[in-house]
C-alpha cells in the first residue's frame, strides 16, 4: 500500500493535467503497444511454426477481399462518423439513432450482396490464389460483412466517447487472437488462421455493441 497509494495519486494528478482526450490517448497507446507484443509473437513465431508454408501466401489476399470490394460503401458512408460526432456533441440522440439505423441498414444490404458475389465467384477466386479448400469462403464472407459494419460501430463508439470499452476491447482482443491461433492453427491450418482472425474482429464489434 505504501507504493500503490502514491502511484494512484500520481496517476490521478497526471489524468487531471492531461485532460480526458490526452489521458485516453495515452492509455490507448499503452494498450496498443501491449497488444503489439502478442501480435508480434503470433506473426513472427506462432504462425510460421504451426502453419504450412504453402498456405501463408494466400492468407492476406483472402482477408482483404472484403475490404477491396467494400470501397464504394466506405466512400458512401464517409460522412457518417463526422455527423455522429456532431449529433453526439449536441446530445441529439434521436438523430444518432436514425443515422445508425440507416447506415447499418445500407451496410447490411451491401454486405449481403457482396457475400452472394463471393460465393458465386468463389471457385474463380480460390483458383487465382491457388487454394483448393472451399471452406475458406465462409470466413472470407464473414470478413466482408465485418468490413461493412465495423467502421460504423467504431465511429459510433468514438462519437459517444465510450473510451473505456474501447480500451478494454483493445486489451482483450490480442489474447482472443492468441487463444484462437493456439486452438485452431494445427487442426485446421489456413482455415483455422482465418477463423481466429474473424473471431477476434467479431469480438471487437460485439463487445462494442454489448458495452
């Protein structure tokens, strides 16, 4: 207690001096760097050790398919985060709710169309990437849906200044990824890697919604 109490007092003074914005920026920086340690271990040691080399090259393109094809939606919804921040500053909760409903509705419709396209053109996509496991299309479709929905959720969390849930999610997510990799890489290979990544990103979205 002789050490803890002075440390708590020092942290409280530092928080007061920095103010909410810079205080949570500092905490976010620390949380992200702690997560980087786990991610570096996964990327430099765990994945190369447990995943066959022929599967590594196809993983990044498979994960980014959704991001590439969601570019039109991203451009369309570019002003959403700005208006969410404006409405939150004015405490106009009705407009926030309406904007979220409209933008999420548009995103879900677009995600359904893009997912249908992925399964329709799945054979050609896998052939180009020299991949034969058709099960990989399921997490790819999942990433496509997350890419459409996640920016809106994260924008709403930032606009509403829910800094503590953001920090807690960032603190837990790397360990969710690590647990997924340890559990799924060996039995499922590339599919296990994609499922672990999908579970991690889904956790971040669901955590923000629940909190």
